[in-house]
C-alpha cells in the first residue's frame, strides 16, 4: 500500500512538502544534518590542498615568500569583503524565510548572488593580470614559481568552482522564494543553501591570508 | 617453523627471522585455538534430530571482554616493541660503513664506489664489513630489495634513501626491483657478490687498469642501459641492433640516406630525435645523452661498435636447445618469443600494436592505401623483411615494426610462417 | 492488508518487485530495495570482469617466461584487475547492495532519509563505471591500481579517464555514506535505541563515517594527478620540485580506511548470521559495537604502514607500525565474541552458516598475517612481495567477498521470496574454499622466499608455487561462478517459495513479507528489545 507520495501543495502551499516516509520536523533536521555532513566532505577536499600548500611552503619557503608578494592583496581583500557581505545577506535571507517574508528572501539572495558575481569578476581581473605577466600555466614566467603557482591556481580555481555551484544552488532557492514558497512552517532550502554558502565563504577566509598575506 | 625464508647473509638477518618466527608461533597458536574452538563448538553443540535444543540466553561476560582485550594488547605491544628495536638496528649505520651509490633507472641498477669505479647489474662488497647503499632513481619509483640481507628501501627520484647491511658470508645474492616501474619491472634484477676483503680491495682498485677503448665503450654501453633497447647479437628490441651497425647504410624515415659512421653515431647519441631510421618508432623514445657523455666516452663507444663488426657476439643466455629436433612451428614460436614479435603481435586476437597472429594466415583484408591483400607466404615474408612496404588498414603508419632484413634467415622466416599457421 | 501467515503463497502477493512493471519504473525508482538490486546486477558483472582479469594474470604466471602476453599487456591486466575489483566492485560492495536493501528494514523505516539522493548515487556509480570502461577501451592503464607518481604522470595510458572514473565513483560512495548516517540518526522506529540496533547497522554506520571523511581526500589527490598530467601542474613530479612520496601519503590516507569500508560491513554480516544459526545472542554486543567504531577511528591513523620503506623518517615508520598493532586488537575482540556466540548454542549448518564459519578461519589468517606486516623490521622484508598480495586477498576476498556471498545467501529468501538450490550452494562453497586457499596459501610461501609482486616473469625456483596458485585460481573462479549462477537461476526460476521468516530469526527485517512490500511495513513497528534475544533467559547477567 502506498503512502501518498505527491507533495500536497494544495493543502498548504507554504508548508513542508509531503515526504511519505518522514514527518516534517524529521525531514527538516535530516536535511540540515545531511548538509553538515556534506560540508565536512568539502573541508576534507580542500584540506588536501591546504596540506600540500603547507608542506611545500615549508620546503620552498623562498619561492613561496616571493611569489606571494606578486599577488594583488588589495584585490584579495576586496574579494574577502565581497564574500563576507554575501554571507551576511544569505544569513538575512534565512531570517526572512523563517518569518515568511518571501520578497525579502528573494532580494537578499539576489544580493548574495550579485556579490558572488562581483567575486568572480575580481577573480577574473586577477587571473588576467597573471596571464599578462606570463604566470599562467604554459606562460613564459610560470616556471619562476613552479610549485607555488600550480597550487595557487588549483586552490583558487576549485574555490571559484564552488562559488559557481553555490550561485546555482541559491538561484534555485531564490526561484522558490519568487513563487512565495516559504513560511515559518517551511524554509529548509533557504537554511540549507545558506549553510553551503557560508562554507564557501569560510574557505576563502582561510585561503586569503594563507595565499596573500602569510605567503 | 616454515623455513622458507632465504639464507641469512647479513648479521641482522637472524634477528629479523626470529621476530618473524615469533609472530608465526603466536599466529599459529591463536588460529588453532580460535578455529579449533569454533569447530569444537560446532560439533559439540550441533542441532540434533532436526530440532533445536534449548540454549541459554548468554549475552556476554565483562570478565572475558577484559581478558581478551588486555592479553592481545599486551602481546601486540610486546611484538611491536621487538619489531621497533629490530628496525632501529637496521637503520643505524655504523660509522665506518663502506658507502656505495646506487642509481635505479628504467630498467637497470648501476653502482658507483667512492673511488669512482662504476659497475652495472652487479656490485661487489667485502664480507664482514658494514655496507651502506645510498640510493636514488633517475626516473620513476623503484625499490632495491636484497632478500638474503633482509633489506629493502625504495629508490625515489629527486631524493636519496639508504639501507645498510653487514654480510656474514661470501657468495652471490639476488637483488630485485620491488616497486612497480613499468614494462621491464620484473627484469630489473641485479646481484651482490660478497667476497673476501683482500679480493674486494683488488677488485675495487681495478679502475686504473688501462682498458682498450672498445672495452671502455662496452662498459659505458652497459652502464647507460643501452641494452634495454639495442641488442648486440642481432635480435630486435626497440632500436637497431649494434651488431654490424658501424658502417651500415640505410634510409631515414624522411627518405634521406645515411651511413652509420662516426658523425651519425655521435649525433644519434647526443640528439636522437634529429633523425630516425626508417621502420623505427617516431618520435624516438631514446633519451638524449647530451651533457651526460663526453666526446671521449662517445669515441670509446664507437670503438666498441666497430668491434662488433668482427664476429657476431653470441650472447648465450639460455641453454642450447636442439633446434634441429624441433618441429618448424615450434622453432617458429621460439623465434616469435626471442625476436620479441610477442611484444606487438598477440596470439589471442587482441590488438596490441600490430595485427594479432590469430587467424592471420590466409586472411584477406585491405592495406591502408585501399588495395586488397592476402596474408600468404609471400606477403608475410615481405612484412617481416620490409614492414613498411605495406601497412594494413587501421594500423600505425609508418609501421613501428623493426626491419628484420639481415637478421632472420630464410629458414627462420619459413619456421615463423609455419608457426603462424598454427595460431587459429 | 498483507497476509501475515508463513504459508507458501507469500511470494505471490504484491511486493516491491511486481508492484510496478517495466524497465523505466526500475531506472527511475526511489525504492531502496530496487536500487539495491540494480547495484547487485552491476556489481556482479564487474565481479566477473575483474575475475576474468585475474584469470588472465594467473594464466600468464602459471609458468616462467612469456606465455600468452607481453610484459606490457600483463601490466595492463593486473591493473585492470585491481581497479575493477576495488573501485567498481568491493568498495560499493556490501553497503550498496545489502546496506541499501536492509538498512530501512532493520531500523523499521519506510526508506532511507534521501531516496532521490540514493538514486543519484546509483547514477553516479554507473557514470564512473562507464568512464572506467572507456579508459580500459582506449588505452588500458598500466600503473597498478595505486597510480603511483611519477610513473602515472609519464605513462601514455589513459590515466586521466581512469582516475577521473575513480573520482566520480568516490562521489557515489560519499553520497551513500551520507544518506546512511542521516537515516540511522533520524529514522529509527520507536523503541529502537542505539543499543538495540543490529550490529550490521552499526557496521554500516562506521563504514559510512569512513566513506564521508576519507573519500574526499583521494578524490582531490586524483584530481591533482589529473591536473599534473593535463596542465603540467607540479605537486608530485620530482623533475619540477614535486614530491612522489607526498602522493603516497595522500593516496593511502584514503586507501587504508577504504579497506575498512570493504570489511566492516562483512563483519556486520557475520554478526547477524552466527546468532541465528546458533540460536544464541551475539556474545558481547557492546564490545562488538565499540570495536566497529574503534576500528573505523584507529583506521585513520595507520596509513603509512603501506609506506614503511618509501623513504619516510624512521620515527614515522615506528609510529605507524605501533599504531597498526593497535588496530588489530578490536578485530581480535570481534573474533573472540563471534566464536563465543556459538558456545552452548544449537548449531545448524545452513549455507550462510558455512560461509560465516569459514569467514572466521579465513580472517584469522588474514589478521595474523597482518601482524607480520605491522612489525616494521619484518615488513621491510615482506613489503611489495607476494606475502602482501596473499594477505590482502585473505582480507578482501576471504573477508569482504565471503561476507557478501554469505549475506546474499542468508537474505536471499527475504529479497526474492524464494529459496535457492541448497545442494548446489554447498558444493559451490566447498569449491570456493578449496580454490581460494589453494590460490593464496602458496603465495605466502612465495613471499617468504622473496618473490616480488607485479612481476610479469620470475626466476625458475618460484615455478611450482605459481602453478599451484594458478590451478587454485581456476577452481576458485569455478566455485564463485557456480554460487552466483545458482542464486541468479533461483531468482528467476525457483519454484520454492520462501516464508516470511524461514530461519525463525529475530530482527525487524524478518517481520516483513518475503519479498517485502514497496513501503516495507504497513505501519511503522515498535520494538522493545534488541534483535538477539534467542534462547532461554539466564538467571544472572554479567
């Protein structure tokens, strides 16, 4: 015998979707727990690169020190500010969702995504600076910092990829807000999406000083 | 128990083996105990008459849990500590150790002594003295394993590792490469010869003996592992054989003609990519020796090659087999293995580099230029003697197959054809 | 209402297999049981593929000298064997098949926490497997399943496809683990406290923790290897300042815990089978649970025992050696508890019980030979010899694979509502035992004699043992084929319908219909005791 699988959106269009094998509180806590576990995997993923960076910095201190000076710390700081702002608005979106203020959820998330775009623009400027000075893989000066630069591009590149993933995720959540989906009874996607976004921000908070400042 | 370990040729081999045997005793004891108990319980408490008898709902025993946690822990700590002490002995090198540099490369080992003497494939040490091997690799990971000494350490490119041992008896002992390193990993063998101190002194100071240029050239060829790809007995490996190479005339793959004189040989050593002989792999997989061999080294190597023009060097690696008593197909199979056709042509239908020999004889198909062919005696003969005359559709062109003209007699080719006929 | 009686008409009721028809309903299902079966079919295919690779390797090694292939081809075959067996078969292994099928049933839930994510795991697994097959088709990898740098950077074979496949497969593993952890935390039925969970569930829990924490590390490492090949990035390549030993550290940080992903679920299976066929509670339930979690935890700090001769510092070598001894202890505790379960029991010898008892024997050999490798002075000798090959086949095949086969036989009536041919299953068991031991016991001796591994050719003194090993391999292959075909034949054609609970076992999965209905239970059950309350209560309890 089936237990009714379709979301009974008709009963309560702003309530939790009917998941046939979990009641709403369980579904909410399960989703959050699942996201926390996923964030743990992301930490370990980046952990490999952080470990490699630490080891090579210890081994090739001179090269890393010099290379880090070539990085534009002002752009890096700008990016940090941009991401912190985006995280602030993501957190605001959660608060708005918990109170059913769907329009404000939408605007907050749009600002978050806007900040993310800003981040990517600044990143592109940085990368193209590198490209013009020949520090790109295959460029003529790449070998000057042949241990630092690969790690730099891997770490910032994969981080940027996660920024894009986060933008897509939050974009989907924003589209739900545009349809007035959230209320104090149901805001799980906003919370879970914001959690992911905070991790993306957190990783940058570690990357920036490590790559740009400490060097 | 289980005396399968090799002979003990170093002074700490005995202690390594005693740890090994201790672990064996403990393992056998516990395995017999546990498995024995299990079998005993299975029989003693088996269900009888198809009906379960009453069983007690025993859930556990704190006492037993403590006992069988503490006892194995103590045993493990004990064995671990013994293992650690044994290990320390194997890592603390005596101050007066004789140092030898070892270099692994695909696919041989070379050795260099403090006085500059260099050898390949085999190295000599005096009995009773501590020997320290300082090891590295030129390319990929290898590992230097001397079972009789109970030592092993990886050869890591870009780093140096070491192992040491004190040989306690004279003799020849096997060395294996024991970190997978590609095609000829299992052929990357070496030997350590342990001799008396006096004999060692005589051997190691033998660097000053004036060798003829050809002898010096031969040593260089061995040292640089040229033999991985170039034979001296006429057989085809990857590159042209050195047998009767000097003065040979032929074509490059760009159509130019060449003579294998001093200038060309020198160019092909220093810059192998400059020209490739027709029928050989392009780009050439041969490493460039620019910066690694001096002009004098090269002229010694050329002297050695000239010496190979005199008489064919019969490299007897295997015991003589009575070829005459074999059937043509069996002889053909032997040629297939020894001339390394096996490297590119499978027998099971799978595609390696060239067409499989399975079902080859009599096959009708197309060349790359669209013309039809039949794999009969005359085409097979042509493709052995002149592989680049025609290339089968879908196979690499130019063909990387070595040219066997001058290296296989007509009879040998007939034997190979007979063998191919049997591969269905 | 489903029929509750244990009559032979059980199998003809509506169940998860016949409730919806058509291949599309299978491919888009979110039912954990159907997903489990789809994993089962794919895994079986890859088991046979990896087995054929094994036979190719062993056939070449039957005699010294080149037999049926060149050295290059041989190197590709042994790599294929390792990669297929590990990444495509045994790592998904028991969790993907038995875990997916049983977990919700055992904890009294309708499904796992994220059923759609479960389906995604399956799709990702199929994608990764396809990528591996592409790699094998284009230019089979010849690096060994470990992809050690710098050889893996230099070789011309399709390393990027293969390591990319492993990366994708890692995602499937992570998502499954994540799903199981949330399921176990959130979906236990009323009364199902943590200490009433079946040990198989605890085993899945420990396994899932490892999957979630360790897999990302190897994923990123393989990604760096791909960047190194594709873009010349310099991390592991010594010619530009990279460190090949760093690759080994990162690789083994995952690849040691992965062996516990393979074997912990098998431990769980044995812990389920022995009590049923001894009619006694699992002895020392808490100790078994603690040891499962302990093995998972300690398993994270022993990785460099695979690298004791790689050029790591002497201090590190000693540290990892001692830590490795520590991980042996919880395993020993488990074995003692299993055997004690049989004490004063009422033992019957069904095929699952035969496999479970064989497991104890095989794992004693596996575990004790591990001690040799943990003792660093002795590991110097045995590392990269056939001793290691024999050891890990005893743990992986004798442990994880036997666990999977035991589980398939034990839960077969529940999964398919029928019984398999008992006599054939016993003959197959015997052949597997005979073949397996004949294949690998000689390899311990080869290792003691110093024979290195991954060797295409070998010195003549090793010939007899290699021949014996090859003969064993063929018998082993035949045994497995017989066992698996017997099961598949029964799935399709057996007329012997199975009752709800053919073994009179406790445990929630046996309260359901055989095969279960789509939602497992009509109503969520309530429990008031653990699943091992066999026998007559004793006056005192310790």
